[in-house]
């Protein structure tokens, strides 16, 4: 198990790539690890390719970079057409999964044809099952621009996280949890939250966890920031007291950019021993 609050950078590749482009990206990432191995040793690096590319990445990626799935089914294998179970991911050797990404929580009517596709309760089912299978989980939460303007960002995060908090029953399970605060208005827009604004929400989530779970869990759980993270803004964001890493979207599709963000985490991020 990684030490508490070790800086963690995840790259969410979303629905992108071909066999050729993914193989090229992995080769470039491997070269980045070889060029700066200490950065990748001090920062926990994770990439999340699409389901169809996971086996390719697993076979080729440097072991200092772990592989995550972008989602999973909330139950056993069975007659669930189009789903992928935690058991199948574990069988491939996948240790990590991202659950509750904003693109699956908000805007789902246009993106998936189903309203409230990823409710807080559905996220909780997935987290519970992933934990029961020994997986490590990145749980996403975040507010829309309308909610931000209404100054209810922390309340929205609490609402989204509360079913999950109730379902995690031990300190050992909390060690396998990472929270990713990703303001919906900053996802893929090029507009990032400021260091001060992000820190307010991160600190608010941590304070809430101290009350609802325990001070120990609140102190140890890692909270990432996600939302147009780039080589330009990562150095400033990494220095915030309660930002323990990044969940990177578009910039993670370019090895040089992703490696730069890793290096910023190694240099400026909080890495406790």
C-alpha cells in the first residue's frame, strides 16, 4: 500500500485511441519513465484506457505506471450485455477503477440517452463491489457551473459522496479510496479552478470526512483535482495543502504533457512518508 497522501496523477484517456495510437502513447510514456524514473517513483501514476485497449496497455506499460478502468458493472458476471465486471478486470490484472466521472453523472441525457444514468446510489453499488473484489477506487464528485454560482459546491460533493461514505465500513477499505474533485464546468473547457477555489472545496471535503468518518481517514485520504489540468497550471495547483494529485483528461493523451504533470507533482506536491 502506498504511503498516506502520496501524490497521485491519473490519466483518463476516455473514448480515444486506436491500437496504433495507444501503442505509440505507451511507448512514449515508457520513454518518459526511463528519462525521469525518480519522478515516477515519487508520484503514483495511473492511466485509464478504454476497455478495448486495456490488454494492450497492460502488456506494454512500464510497471511504475498502473492501469485503471474507466468504469465497471456493479455486480457479478452474468447476463449483462455490454457490461464489464470487477472480476473480469481483476482477471486482467487491473488494480484500479474510476467511478462516477462527471461525464457519467451530468449531461447524461444527451451523452447516453438516459437521465440520471450515474446516480449517487449507483456509484455506491459500484464502489462497494469493486472494494469487495480488492480493487482500488477513484471516486469522482463535482458541481456544475450553475451550482458553483449558487455557492453550493461543497454541498453537491457531500450529496454525491454520502452514499459511498456510508458503504465503506473499515479503515482498510478507506486506504483503497481516492476522491477526485472535478468541477463539471472545468472538464474539457480549458477553464481550470484557481488554486484557491480548488483548495476551498478540497479542504471542505476533508473537514466533512473528519466529522462523518474519522480524523484519521480525513487526514490520510487522497483528494485529486480534475478539470482542465495542464502543464501550465499544474505547478501552482500542486502546491495547495489539500490537493493530493490530479485526474487529467486531454493532457494525458500526450506523453510529454502527462510527464510534465508527473514532474510537477514530484517537485511541488505533498508526498508524505
